[in-house]
């Protein structure tokens, strides 16, 4: 049986590669890389002659067959991604799973990590934390995930594109309220930046866009803390309680504790929604 080495590579600075990773790359008989051009830069920097074969989302099935055949022959196979660790928001999970299922050894060679680097410089609690990766782009899947994250107490770590950063920060501010956050940008590179503030402050700061690779760290909910509901969700919750037969006063009493929204605002909203419902029924 063979051994698959899953090798972490630098996330920016090419010096952030381990001696063990370089030794494994030199010893590899077959190397798969997410982007062979990016990997070639690292290999050339360290005078490693092996030529990488591409493995990405569009060809992973075919590449898995090649890799498994090589592993069955007892050859040394290595896997890298563009930056950081393969399978962590990068291709490779299928190959790792199939190699394990076929009985081969899978060995991780750890190294630079945007997740951990951002967590360290954020100033937010490092344990516990939850890595979310990229949020779904839009629709119900995105809103459902944000709702599920709203009351989690772990520090949250996300990836985001510079083009969508401001909109995502604004959406998180609406969903989570006044949470602290950190936008870690271009980690380990020349223009590295760690911008800290509330979600709303950071949304305003990056309103005109950002550049580079982005890792976003967001403070978790405080244990036992009621998190303000977004306006649409609050209206839906008030309407739900009214439909159950609760009076506007009762709705305000229930949701005042549940959402920490001032009672008078809840009462006014319940009155308005009840009036709307009666008008539609007439």
C-alpha cells in the first residue's frame, strides 16, 4: 500500500514552509496541486524539480483514479493546494477519503494557516472557535446558516472575497448586532493588515472595497445573551405570536425577554401588524 502526504504550503510568504514539507515534496513520485503554476513558484524557489499535476474541483474524479493507482503500486504521492492546507476550503477531500477507503496511509504535514493566523491577531478568544469557511452566496441557504450561527458562543472564522466583504460585514452586523470582529487581510504578505472594530464599523471602513485574501474573525454570542433579531425576522416572530392568538401586550412581554428589544417598540410593531392583518381580512 502507498502513502498520501497532504502538505500545507505558505499562504503568502514563501519562507513559511516547513523543512518536513520540503523533504516530502523532494521525495514525492507524483504530486497533485490545485494550480500547477502557483505551486511551480514554490518548487522553483526551493529547487525541487518534480512537475505537478493539476487537481481541482473540475477534474478531481479523474485525478483520484490516477492517485489511487499510484498508491496501489506503493508510490509516494503528495497533495498540495494553492495556499494553506488541502481540503480546508480547497480541493482534496475526495482524494483523502478514497485513499483512506482503499486502505492507504494518509499523513498530514501541517504548516501555515490563514485560519489560525487570523485568529491569533484578532484579539478575540481563540478557544473555542468554529471555522465556517465561505458563506453560501445567497438565498435561503445563506440566511439559514446565518440564523444558525447567531447564538453560537464560539469565535467564528470565515473566508470572504474582497468584492463581497463590505456587504457581508453589513449583513453580519444586522444579524448579530454589535459584535467585535477582525478583518485579517493579506496575511504574511507585504501589505498584511488586521483591521479591528465592530461589524458595523468594519462594514463602513471597507465600504469602498478591499484587496487581497480575506479572513474574517467574528466574536461569538455571550453565553445566555439574547441576540437582537434582524428586522425581517422580528416582524415574522411578532406575526407568528399574533397568529397564535396572543394580544399585542402579550407579544411584547414574550419578545422583550427573548430579543432584548424595548417593550414599547415591540408593542407598537404588534399593533401595526395586527392592524395590517385586519385590514387585509376586510
